[in-house]
C-alpha cells in the first residue's frame, strides 16, 4: 500500500521566495477562482490567518495578509492544500499539455491528482521520476510545449500537483 504524506511536506521543496509568490498569485487573483475554490479559500483564511487589528484578514493590507498566511501555509496542511488547489486552478490552461509532456518523460500520474485529495494529511506520494531533476524537467517541457512561459519553480510545483508525486 502506498504511503501518503501531508500537504505541508511540500514545504521542504518550496523556497520561501516562491511560497510568497504562490500566495501573492492566489490572493491577487481570488476573483478568477471558481466559486467553490474561492469559498474554501476564504473560509480557510478566515479560520486560520490571524492579523492583529483585523477581524477579517482579507481587508488587511495585502503584504500583511501574505506574511501571516505564509506562516499558516507552512504549518497547516488544510490551509496549504487549499492554497495549492487555488494556485493550480490559475494555471488550468497548462494542465493538459503538462500532463502529456510528463507522461512522455516517464512520469506516472496518480489518481486522483494531489490537489484533488480530500484529506490534506494524506496528499502526496513519494515517487518522483528518479532520472529527472527540476532543471531537466523544465528544459524538456519548455522545449516540447509551444508558448511555454512558466518558470522553473512553477513547472516543478505544477508537476508535483498534477502527478501527485513529491521528489
């Protein structure tokens, strides 16, 4: 039987600057999320993110919201997974091309993909394709997919979320 890791285990692979970018992208594009994702994200923010002087953390200055949300992202699997689902949704136009490219590179796609798991404590499998580094992954996919404009970090995170496998 496969052993799943909690969503927060992903923090080992996310650099602090990129975690901040993920949250900036999510909070800067809340209006572009599906109604269900938006509802889930706002509920998690309201329940988990505490900002002194603000009953509703969503009305706090964005930089303060992101700073306080980063701490929760690192420690709370439910908040982490909800944020990642929201971030992944914003890159939906790349999902099909990335999955096809990943399968061509020898990656397995877990079913369901990581961001679809209902249990944030049992999200990721360990089993990243052993022969492919983040750099090689980015080089292969950017050469293969027309108009590819994702960064190396975005490519790696989307790969983890779409396949369900962590390095």
